[in-house]
C-alpha cells in the first residue's frame, strides 16, 4: 500500500497527512462522520432486535470509530497546539 501511495502521490506523500495537517484534519472529520452515521443508521435500526450479536457488532463498530476519532484528534491537536476538542 505504501508503494502505491508513493507512486500515486510522490515520495513525500505522507507530509500532507501527518498530524497537524489538513489531511489529518480531514481524516478526523471523516471518522466522526462515519461514527455518527453508523450510530444513527445502523445501531438504531430495528432489525438488530432479531439478533443480539448484530447489535453487539454494531456497538463495537461505533465504539471503535469513536476511539479512532479520539486518537487521531489527540495526535492532530498535539501538532497544531489547538485545545478545541479537549
């Protein structure tokens, strides 16, 4: 995957996605959107009531996305010096 990224975006591709960059902020935003979407559209869907394991998996997905958001946000804000999300 790293080779493909280098081919597509050049050798210094990672600079535009490191914590503190717009690319990292974009990931932070997309992670929040994904977490909210899974929570609203999947976790609250009535079909899960047929199978508790489905609900548990949906809940795990939301929790994992929220944790990812927190970790990306912490690294990103450490680099930008922003306290907005803390």
